[in-house]
């Protein structure tokens, strides 16, 4: 499939600087691009590479002097790259039907437009919507619901009664709806609290590989629409995550915590149970959050500090040994001076 550069510009809401009739057949990095490709620069330090690239055109956020190839100028090159790459790589859905080597309960409802690969298992009274793709090794529990255009990659487990919305993507090895971690002490014994709730995942959510989203003790664990998970994320029972939030790798969220809309939790962030994270909050990597964070904050650290304050504190850390030596020396000098003053008074 080939597209004129001017057509791509319309598709991404940009403008062409140069020959808009150039035909583009793909997208590639500046060094690996060939004739027919469109390349891109997302940082000024990469601009010199455009003078050497073999690409037929480039995406940039400004016009660039001394570059011979046409430019597609947009405010956000990374967004344009995502849209153009999707345009060139998208494959129309073709229903593959149900493999003879899959097991589907007689009481399950499966759309005639679904694709179910070998060794998948669909439980009793489960509902599989139109254009759903279920890859090998997937287990869909009884009474689970999978919405239209959802893709579930190999070896995913969806526990009973879990609800997945439309256009959800679940990557390999993820477990949705396992028991929440709920126990109460009786002497030295740990008595299990039955986890009788469910998981509900709304539309347009993407969940990375090897994530775990626990069912609620009562009610629902809820992942709102548009949320994106990296790999290796743990979500405890009764957690709620607001629309369009981003949860990066190795984040752990304890039970009954509420995360607002458009929140970013960077890698290895840990949240204790029963707290609230406000809308539009950004929490830096490896932070440990033990209390509520108000909306529109950027915090880092354990305990967390406002970002600018954290930078000031971090700048001091490496100097602490030297500062302690100076403090010890000053303390001795003060003690000496005090002794001299005392001796004078006597």
C-alpha cells in the first residue's frame, strides 16, 4: 500500500513542506530508511541525520534548512508516527471461526465472527462477542463476558464472571480475576476471606504481559476505559483505576485504592491500600505512596515529595558524608569554645 505524502499529512493533521506528491510505502528510522520510506525526528539532536538519510520524506515539528527531502510538519511527531505506522500495518479482521482443537462449552455463546485458536477453552455460559480473537492456551471461565473486537493473546486466564469490554487487548500470560489477597489472623493461622466479587475492564484498555488483576472481595475491581498497562503489573482487590491512566512495569497497587483519571504511575511504584490518587497525578519511578495524593501533583520518592523539592533533596544526598564530617568538626569547635568561655568565667 502506497500513500502520497500530502494524503498522510491530511491523515495526521499536518502540512507538507516540499513535494507533497512523493509516494510513501512505509515508515522507518533515519538510519535504516530506504527510498519510499518516511522517517522522523523527535528530538533536535537527531536533525543532522536527516541530511544523510535515504528516506523519501521525514516527519518533523518544524521546517529544517539544508534538508533536501520533503517534510511533513506536525506539532507532535511521535503522535504522527503512531498514526502513520498504524495506517501501514493495520490488517483488516478476517474471522477464523472456532478451531476443532478448542473446547467450547455447549452453554457458551460465541459470535459467528469470532476467532478461537487451538487449545483455548471457553467455559459454561461465557459470552464471546463479534470479531473477538482468542489465541492458543487461553482459558475463559464460566459466565465471563468478552466484548467485541477484543484480542486475548496466548496463555491468558480470565476467571469466572470477569467482564472485558470492547477493543480490549490482553497480552500473554496475564491473569484476570484471580482471588484477591484477603486473610485474617486466628492465632497464628491465616484464615482466608472468600473473594466473591469480580473484575470489570472497560473499553479500549490494553494490558501488558504477565499482569495480575485480582477480583474484588465484594463488588468489583474496575479498570476504566482507555487505561494502558505495561508488563508485570499487580492490581489488588477492589482497586479502581480511572480513565486513560498509564501504569508502567512492576507497579503494585494494594486493595481498595482508588486511582484517578489520566494518572501516570512510573516503574516500580507501590501504593498502599485504601488511599486515593487524584486526577492528573504523576508519580515518579520507585516511589512508595502511603497516603492520599491530591489532584494535579507530581511527586517522587519514599516518602513522596513534590518533584522540585525531591530534586533539591537528591542533590544533597551525595554530599551527606562530607556534610557530616563538617558538622562533627563544627560541633567540636563549638564545644572547645564553650569550655574556654566557662574557664574564663571561673
